[in-house]
C-alpha cells in the first residue's frame, strides 16, 4: 500500500499554498523550470481542451503561448491564481502533482537546483503533513511524488533545517534534502547520509573552534573530539556538573552513540559493499537512524552556538 495521494483531501491549506507561491516569487524561481510555460502545463493539463481567457483565441494553448511566450506579459505567478488550473483553492492532488512536476528531471536538469527546491517546498508542506519524496529514478535523476507524513515524522528533519540555515551551506542543504527523500524510498541511503550529517556537524564545530583534526579520523574518534572541545565528555566537565550522576550517564551514552551509529551504517547503510544476500533495511530502520543522528547532531550544534568561541 502506498501513501501517495490515494484520494482527494483538502489538507494543504491556502495559507501554505500562498506561502509557497510567495517564496517562489521572492526567490525568482520559475515554476516551469527549463521548459516554456505551455510545454510545462501540457504535461499536466490538456490545454487544447481548456477555454481561453482572451476571446481572440479558441483555447488555453494559444492564449497562454501568446501572452507568456510571444508577448511575455502578465505576472510570473499567474498560473497559481488562474481558475482554469485550480491550484490555490483546488484539491491537494492537483496542487501536489503540480509541485512534484516542478522538480521532474525533464523540467529541471540541475540536480542541485532540484534538491534546493524540494527542501524549500517541503519546509512548507510538512506543516500540513505532506512531503515530496523520491519515488524512482530516470537516467539516474530522481522523480518525486507527494506523500503523507506519519505523525511527528518531520520533527527531526525540521531541526536539521535549522542547522542548515545557520550554516548557510549548500552541502548541508543537499544532505538534508537527501535525508528527506530517502527515508521512505532508499533506507540504505538515508542511514548512510544520517551518519554523514553527524560527521559534517562535528567537523564544522572543530573547524570553527580552531581545533585541528585528521581528515581520515575514524567517525567515533571524530565525535569524541567534538564532544571534548565542547566539554561534553564527563572528564572535561566542570566539577559542579559532574555531581549529577544523571548528566554523567547521559553524556557517556552520547559518546557511545557514535560507535552505534557507525556500526548501524556499516551493517545497513551505503558506503560499504555487502554480500549479495544481505537484506535491505526498512523505512523504520532508516527513521530510527535519521532521528537519532539528527537529534544528536542538533544537540552538538546548539551547544556549539551557545558557547563562546575561543579567542
């Protein structure tokens, strides 16, 4: 059974739709990608069967070509407010299929542009319980579909977005977009990327705190180095904090989490070849790894932000 739009529901609110439209306009992101607007719309609608809004033309195809290709007049976001396409107040199915088409590999050829746009759209959609996820690939390019979120499933990802915005780094943005799309479609990739996300955060902390480290340092040692510079290892903590056995135990478990995550990734995730008979992990395994990794990484990053940088 699939979660992709099995029936018409009206879950994506007008507030969310307008927020998406506004951000696309603000960022000057063309909804038709590398296609002209009639070519894009013909992938979703029969323009010859839709009426023209200009009485000089017999149908929407000639009308839209004249105004948007030949004359290039009208607002760039006109399609969202045109009643013929019913995007602002229509069904979720219509609106979400339109968004998914915006990131189709025929429409957008730049993989980095696609990942950034998916991240932008999902930031709004998850509020209403939806997300765009990778369903299949065409010529090694991802094809996205809309899917309902499980209750609370987006919360760790939401926290990861905060890290991404704070770092303002394309690499981190791509990691998070990969996490979002792979949890339900490629659990092995999601598990491998979860470990990479923690690794990226730890290296960022060490670099910003001018702490040298070996680029080839094993993952658990890298994590311990970040914990040490943040004084989160029990032996690095002030005496007054050590008095709490609960804090000591929790921090010991945090230090051990990196080893568990590395082993989990080695067994289930991408990055290492496996025996041909190895069973693939399920989405729930991916959700466990991603949730634990992001929670851990965000805790480290927030601690890093709260502490003053060394002189």
